[in-house]
C-alpha cells in the first residue's frame, strides 16, 4: 500500500506541475535507517568547554587568525579571515591557544586550530543585530554574496566548498535552473530531513535569496519520496512561490550532484565540467538555511544540524556548534558512548571517514557521526569473483572491477584510461560486493596516487625548462668567453708588446663568478680567513671519519664500483 | 567471391596459424610488448602487411623467375631474402608515416623477418599449388589471424599481470596455459567453415 | 652448364632486386627528426632531476641512450614508476631498478647549513637547475621549490655544509590510505586515541 502511495505521488509529483524526471536507474537501495533519529526533535547540544576551529577550511584553503591568545571573543565575532571569507567564534569566551590539532580528514593531518575556552554565557556579538535585514531584495546580488562570504558559509552538504566562491563563479554564467538538494540519499543521515521537518519556512526563505542572487528561472527542490513529513512541510512552505518540489524515488546515490542534474534536467556533465557551464547551480538545503540565517538574522555560520547515530548510542539529531569535540556530542547521546565506541565515522556509512581520534572537532561538513560498537564496518576482504555486481550499480557508468584491478596493480595509466577520475566515491560498489572488497578505498588511494603523479610530471617539466635555460646560459657564457679570447688574440697580434694572460680567460670560462685569490685578498679580514680555515678543517675531519666508517662497513661506493 | 571469404575466415580462425598450426607461436610469446595493447596492434598490422606482401611477391618471383630457370631448389633462400627485404622496406615506410610512435617497433621488426608465420603462409600456398588470388586470400587470412591472436594474447597478458596468480604459475607458465585454452577455443571455429 | 647459368641469372636478378629495395628504403627514411621527437618523448617520461645517477650527464642524454637500447632500469629518482612507464613506452620488459645506480628513496632536497657555508659558490656551479642562490663570500641558500634533489651540490662543497633532507610534499587532506594498511589512522604526532582520553580531562 505504502509503495502504491509513493508511486502515485511520484507520478503526480506535485499538484500543478508535471516535470518529467529521469530518476537514477543504477545505484543501490540500502535500508534507510533514519526513523530512530527522526523520532525526536532536533536537540541543542550543551555548550562544550572547549571549541576547536581548524583554520583549514577547504582542502588547502587556510585562513589567517585575527585574534590573539588570551583575547576575549563573543559569539559570532570574526576570529580568522582570508579575502573576505571569515571564521567566527561559535560561542563567547577567550582564545586559549592557536596550535596544531587533529581534525577530521582522511589523511589524518593536523591543522592549525583556534581553541576557544567558552565562558558559558553564549553572548552574541553586538554587530549581529545590525547586520540582520528583513528584506534582502534591497541589496544587490553581489552585496549578498559578499555577506555570505563574510558569514563564512561553506557548502554544508559534502565537499565543503566555500559558498560565495561557488555563487560567484555561477554569476559568471547564465544560470537557468537552481537545484536545491534535499535528497540526503545516504542511509542513517537525517540532518537535512530533520531541518526540513522543523524549519522548512526558513529554508525556503534561504532558497528565495539564492534564487534572487542567481536570477534562476526555475527553482527545483529535489527530495526523496521516503521523507513524508519533510515533503509535507516543504510543500506548505513553498506555497505561493515559484519554487517547485520534485519528488524522486529513494535510491542511493541519487543525491550526488551529477546524478541529480541528470535526473532533473537530463543533462550530463563532462569530466571536469562545472554545473554552472550548463546553466545549473546546486545547493544543499542546509546551506540555504545557513544563508537565510546569515542574511535575514545576520548570524554567521556557527552551528549546524548533525545526525548522531550508530549502535553505541541512542540516535538523535542535534544542533551542534562548530568546533565542538565529537566526544561531547557522543556523550550527550549516551553517557557511556565513549567506552562502547570501537570505531567512529565522520559522515555516512557509505562515504564516511573513519576517525581515530574522538577529540576531532565537528566541522561544517559533518552531517553525520556514526559511533559503532564493532571494530570496523568492513568485513574481511576476499578475492574478486568477477560477479560484475559493481558494474551494475555504478552510477557513473564505470567498470569498478577493472578500475580495482588497475588500482591494486598500480597500473596508473590504465586506471586513468578507465575513468577513475569520474568515480564519485559513492560506495555503491562496496555495498554490493559479495567479497567485501573496499573498492572505493582503493580508488581513493589510487586517485591520490594519480594526483601525485601529475604533480611529479609538472615538476619534471618545470625542472626540464630550468635545466635547458641553465644550459643555454652556460653556452652563451662560453661563447662570449671564446669571443673575448679570440679578440684578445687578435689584439696581441696587432700589439705584441702588450702581454695578455690567456689562462685568465680560461679561468673565466670555467668559473665566471668563482672566488679567486684576489677577491679574498680584498676581504682581508683575518677573522673570515680563520673561519674558513676552521670550517675546512672541520669538513676534512668529517670526511675522514666518514671514510673510516665506510671502510669499516666494507661497502664500496656505488660510483667507484661502477668504474670497476 | 564466397570462396575467398571462406579462405580468409578459415585461415584467420579455423586454421589459425598461431593457435591451431603453431606457426609463429614463438614470436607471439617472446615479443616484449610491455603492458599496453598498442604495440601488439602495431606489430600485428606490420606482420599482416608483410605476410600479404611476401605472399604476392614470392608467388610472382617463384613462377616468373625460379620455374622458367629451373632453379626451384632456391625457393627457401629466395623466400627468406624477400621477406627480409620487405621488412626493411616496411620499416622505412612505417618510420616515414609514424614519426614518433614508430621506434618501439624497431626491435620487433626483426622478429617479423624470422617469423615462421610469414614463411609458413608462403610455403603452404606453394605446397597446395594455389593460384595467385587464393595465395593472396590465404596470406590475408593468416595475417588477420595473427593480428587477432596477438591482440588477444596481449590483452590477456595485461590481465595476467595480476599478482595473485600462484607463484609456480606466474610468468610464462600461466601465459602458455591460457594460450592453450585460447587454442582450444579456436578449434571451435572449425565448425563454421 | 645451363643449370649453372640459370643459377647465375637468378642470383643476379635477386641481388639487383635487393639492392633496389635497400636503396628505396634508404630514400624513404627521413632525417633525424623522427629520432629527435622520439627522444623528446622518452625524455618526457624521465623525472628531470638531472642528477646523472644513470651515468649520463643529464636526463636527455639518458633518453637518447634509451632510444638506442640502453637499459631502462638506471634511473633511481624515477624508481619503479618511471621504469614502468618506460617499459610501456619502449615496449620492453619491466625490470627492477639496478642497484648500481642507486636505490629509490623519497624525494629529497638540498639544505645548506648556513652557519657552515663559506660562500665558495662551488655548489652554485654544480646545480643543474640554478636552484642555489648566493654570491661569492656570501652565504648560499637553496630555493626549495626549484631543487630537484639531484645530490650534485653535495660533492663539491669543501666544508660539507649541504644536507639532503626529505622533501616535504604539500600535505593533501585527500591523501587516502590503501586498504590493507591499518584501519585506524596513524596520526603524524602522538595524539590520544579512543579510550585513551580520560573523562576528567578538560576539553
């Protein structure tokens, strides 16, 4: 019965609209697993004692701190900035320190972080109320983008790309379709759904701002048909506007940008092509909400809604301040969560990053935290049996099995030729693999490998250029030296009484800028001389020592061996 | 017309020189082609051209030169000489056409000259006393067959570089086993001719 | 007699034919342009450190030697990756690196201990890519972004003040581990992991 209702809704989509969609055919339908956390309202996490804000926001984009250690900050105050893009204090308190701390990233890197000791008052900075404006229409789109940048909004969906940059590049193109992504297709993650259930009006307000900025003719909100309550709220919120709600079947990964554009607009992106170039712009619902808060309430991005789930605790959706250590969020849900947790995953079960450290702070892209009681979600890997299930589910129409082989063997060119760069790392192949091969992990490692290779190739090209320049310079020097020499010879032939030292030119050819005896005589400081003598003596002693040690180890020098 | 097609298909598949008649198998296995298909394809095409060229030229020379002068006993020497000359010629032409992609073939070019597949094709035609067109069709089929096997085995070799092959079977062992399986498969083509 | 005559005729005809074909082949062959292009392509695969560990004076000379059949396993800075690409390009069997020429190691860059530098400019002249900055009697320093890690400056230094230190590759947060490596992330510094953190610790 339920499926019948869904089917009819999909056919109807939304009253008054008959948009033809092309839902994802491939992909998987894992158990949704969201009802637990959605059964409760969004809760506010108690204020953590310490907030850690990484200065590295998106890949290598690192901001400059504008506060000093010990400085008192208020909630919403700018603490780091770069080209008009800011990070704000999520709560009031004092800056404890600015140091390298672990943060959520797959490589396990540290990043410089601003650590704030909260004072528990959570006082807003006074400028917040000044910035709030009810009517965004009064401002120009560019002013609004600037405001969004100042509010430090990054994409809250997945990659965390700074929102203002995305909007700015979109304004260079003619955008006719704005897609608001409310699909949230990955199982267990319910943050966006919870947001829509409770704050749909605000989200729609944010969408209207985006629509105004981009002058988009069509504005679509894509949502999965399994999110009944959210659809209801959304439909009532969009009433009277020209925002269209499109309901798509529940299928993973239909919420991926490329797949969503294909489903809604029937357009496909070429490799490396940006959606803006085909007149489409995608934003996440949570980002829309953040934009609403930034423009209408003047509040910068200091918190987000996150799903905390997993078998180690009771699932719930919480509104969490950015920079809150994960452990605080876990303990809010279950007092003994930390003891029970064996593995901790940032992000969903299919695409998430496993963390080794529960002190990592929650960041803007943390839409889900999974605390699992088992050691790891992965089962032991077995050999590929070439069943081909992975090729059937791959939403990017790749051949995962071939890519896996290439990745495992390190056949980089083959991996590249097989389109590894087009892999969206959705993890559908992992999910269906009967041998439990973590294919996506191999792909990610291989992608990193390919990036390294590219970097190496560009370095090599650079070096080659420099080497050629170097050679050209030497040749030129030699030529001028020869020229001078021949001229001198001619001079001597003309005037034999003037003796000219030709060996001096020889020296110049060999070492045009070398320190000759005359120059050292010019620098007649005894101090310098004795210094050099001492250094040479030191070097000699060191060399002798080295030779001794090599003689003892009886290891001939590779070059001397070659000569033999 | 049908006759020629049948001859070509038979020579390429059913009587495949490498897999069914075991001619030129050594060339296929010993060619160091790296882990890419392109050299294999290039080599196969070069071989195809040589087979057809030598088939035609050898037929003409045999019937126009050796038979009238009653020196047919020189046929083997002449065939090998002509093959080598054709390889030299193709070498030059190929280099002219594909300036930068040519050189990896250089070392392999010699392998064509001593390829039994080339000599074998001519000798078999001679033995059967076939006329010029049939000889040509036969040579074309043989060359195509060689190209197909070359590409198939090369592709297989790429797959066989999988390190999970048990140690005793790695390298040429698994290559010969899989070539044997491929040969069994090719025997199945006997039915279509 | 007639038989001998016909044999002579056949041999003469065949010799003329071969000479003709050989001549034609020679005419068809182009000048060194193809060779040049080919060497350029081989050179493009080499790591361009210009270190000379292969025994040639630079990467291009080695590329030239490679085009004439030199062994592909003489480039330690390129390591297995370069050998692999060379074997693909040259259609030759992939072989492990020849230890005579050195072993593959992580990328290194030169570092001049400035306190010890006497400003002799010998390293400046040795550097194949002009990556060392300095003047006579003045302290020298290595431009990190330009250093290829070729080792060539170490030998000429009279006071041994040049160290080769591992190059710090720009850390990328998307550097994923290959499966099979331990499931937990190994942090570069010692950080408390799950379970280590005590509850009473101020956070």
